[in-house]
């Protein structure tokens, strides 16, 4: 009995394409491959130079040999990064601790408050609804440099939250930005029949939101939490401006880079940068499929 082997669907589709289309796909593949290599090469260079001897590294830079491989691996650069590098009195362990609580506060505050705001404006009718929605959209169009002075004056002189962790709560109090647009769009398309059925069973507005609406928005919420977490972990300018006594790993590494000309231990600094990237790479590797599944044609799907 003869067994027929079917070709995979992808292979069949590619087989049906004309020669010109195959050439075009090959060119596009080469372009994207070159782009991927251009993104990965700086990371590879960073890893290689984090294992370089500090004296040899400086000599290589002096003679224009910045891409020379180390003759021996100097893992002590990583121990030096853990024990010696510091900024504003915080070592790398303290920077990691600050990054963790800052990221958690930004994720919980930003996503949850955006869910509150988006749900209220999408499902409830009140007089100031249009004004609030317009104000949120307007604030997203104003350049950051145009509001930085007023924001700093508000935090420093009016609310007295400068250099206080409570500033993070103020930052996400209104629930605006991209998170708001995503949650508003999701709740806008959810049928109100679910809430009406719950109201008939005696549920209140809070019960409807937390037990029905928010669980339905779980795919979008999880994706926003991951993206917001990565963004908060890499945030440094906001921390430098408003929380100078609580340097995160991002703002701390920025501060350390300014002292490099005096200390002259660039390989240890590169080692610290490699260490700082590990949590983000682990999170993205674990949840990349979740992010991709919840994005469709440039938008989040519920």
C-alpha cells in the first residue's frame, strides 16, 4: 500500500508562488535578517567587552581595536559590579530593589487606574464625560517638554512629593495614556447585557466591574501589565528627576556612566548592564507568546 506524504501547508503555499515572488521573499528575508543582526550585535559586543580586562580594554580603545575578543575571560568584572559599583549611595542590589517596587507600583497603578477610568467613561453617561475624555486625549498630544516645568513645580512646591515614593501614586492617579485607550476601547465593545443580568441578580456596580468586566478584559490587562512592566524597568529620566534618592537599575546605570571617565572600569560597567538586562529578557522570553497572541494587526484583541 502506497503512503502519500502531504507537504506542510507553509511549504505548499511557498511552492505555489512564482519565481519573482520567491525572489522578493528572499530579498525581504535578507533585509529583516540584517536588521535582526544589527540589533543583536550591540548586545554581543556588550557581553564580549564585559569579560575584557580593564587595562586591555582601554588600550584597545586607544588603538582603535574596540572589537577585539578577550584573550581570557575576566568574570571578576561581574563580582566588581555587584560589590563596588554604586550611585547616590545605592549599590546594585539596592538598585534592583528600587526597580522592583517602582515597576510593581507603575504596573498596578497604571493598568488598574486605566481600567477604572476606561470602564467609567465607556459605560456610564454623565455630564462631564465628554470633557474628561477630551482632556485625557489632549494631554496625550501635548509634548512632554511642554509640561515638565509645571509638573515639577506641582510635585516639588505644591504637593511636596519630591523624592517621595508617593509620587508614583500621583503619576498614575488619573489612569491616562496608551493603557487608557486600550481599556476604553475594550470596554466600549463589551455588551452591557452582562451588567444588566448581574444587576437583576442583586449585584452592585463594583461587583459587576471586578467579577464580570475585569475578568473579561484579562487578556488585554495581562499584556498591558507586561509591556508596562518592561517600560517601567527601563525608565530612568523620571526617576532621576523626581526620585533621586531611590535610584533604579536604569537610572543608577545612567548615573554610573557619568563617573566612568574618573574610575576607568568600563568592563565592570558593561557587566552591570548585562546584569540589568537579564530580568527584562527573562520576562519577555516567558511571555512573548502572550503578547503576540493578544495583538492583532497592530491592536489588542480581547
